């Protein structure tokens, strides 16, 4: 499946620059400055990924190409399951690129477990899934960035903390650390906070549903009525080191 429109961090592809630079797995023996840079981003995240086997297994098992592109239509990064590529926007500092890459690797890990937007779902159920995928990816990427901060490397956390679309989620996660110090509770708080921004929900709703309806129109398909399994949140919301966290949608996950 291929999606044509994207917002920052959405689990959908954006229009790609005519001249992206891509580095195939295993991200070694790169030729060219930008390809070597991409390899360095992965290398810098390896200690974090290796402590979280599910994330490392998704990256190594699915082996997406990593790309840099100019024309991202406002997005900082995206994962495209159709081409198995993770693309990052040029012009950001390395710490920001690593934060976005953590988010997109979480989407990759979600995909490895069978979570992917589907046109067989009804519009409301499709929206629920997109929202939950984004909330989970934000929560887990920030959780891993926080781990790096605690270990003495604050760069990725600071970059994500200063990213307007993630700042409020980062604040809530940090507050929960000082309240409980429990990773599952921190992830649950961050997941819930994703839904608290009406602007964030509206932006994702407009883009996700607009693309969804456009695809149905092109395909001349009947209006889908598919529903998500009752336990989809329990299966989605897993900590990358193992175990689950208690994620909950806002008002059923809709607008």
C-alpha cells in the first residue's frame, strides 16, 4: 500500500525530492558525504537500539533504505512500507535526525507486527489506527531519547523537546519520570498526551482521511466497513524492551 500525503512524523509517505540520497542496509561502506552521514546516524543510535531488541530486530530484519530528501512538504521524516524506505528531511541537525529516525524505526517495528493503515477499515476506524500509531511512535521515541539523556547524552532529547509538535508530549513524559520513574507509566502518559492537542488531531485527521477518501474514489470502491480488533491497543502498545503499557484513546480515538 502506498500513501501520497504526509504530515510531520506521519506513518505515510510524502512527495520525495527528485534527487534524494539513499543508503541501503546494512548502512556500511557508504559512498559520498550524505550516505556516510546517514550511516553515522544509525551508528550513533546502535547502543540504544541494541538494548531494545524489538527495535533492532525490525531495523535489521526489514532492512529499509535510509534517505535524505529536500522536498518533504513540511514533514521531518516518513516511513514508506511500499518501498521500504525511511526518509529524513535535509537541513536538520544530527540530533534531530536521530530523534525522527527513532520515531520512524518505531513505525517500522509496528509494521513488522502487522500494524499498517488499511483501506479496508471504515473512515473512523482508519483514523483511530493512524492516531494510535502516531501516539505510540511519539511515546516510544521520546522514551528512548529520555533514556539517552539519563545516560549522559542529552542531544536527541533536547532536539525533540524543542520540536513544537512533540514538546508537550516530552514535558508530560519527563514529569511522569519524576513522579513514578516507571517506563510503562511514562509511555502511557505520553501516549495519552498525544491526543490532548486539538490542532494535532485535526491536522492528522485532515491529511489521513483526505488521502484515504481520495484512494477510495480512484479505486471506485464501496465505502469500507472494517473494524479494528477489540484488543488492537493491547497488541500495539508494547515497550521495546518487552512488556506492555496501558495506552488509552481519547474519546474512542476520533476527533
